[in-house]
């Protein structure tokens, strides 16, 4: 069933799963940052690209959970709550 047609308990359970997925992604970012402080993985992967890809996924889930756009002079923008993105401001 498509999200726009889901309702009641099915919708609530699905949203709970999406919220947990976002939470786990943010937890993964935190764990990655802890490891990064000890050893830079640049030989194996581009840490900035990897972090940004997870941040993008978290932002997509946030739009799913709270689909209200943020309005600015340049148009509507979606932005994740940076307080949840651990060290995303690097």
C-alpha cells in the first residue's frame, strides 16, 4: 500500500519504522565520528562523501516524517534538524 493511502495503525507503525531508521542512521554517524577521531579511514573511503550520503538519507527520512516544507525567499526548502546530526557541521 502506498504511504499516501495508509491510515490508522498501519500508518503509525510504518512511521515508527521510518523514525527508527532515521535514529539508527544518526547513531551510525555518531559511531563513525568516534572512529574517525581515532583513525582517518581515507585510505579506504572518502569520509566526507560517506557522512554526507548518510546525512542526505536522514534528511530524506525527516521529510517523510515531517513533510512540511520550510519557506524562504528562494522557495521551499527541506532541512533536517542539525541537533540530531551529531557533528554534521564539520
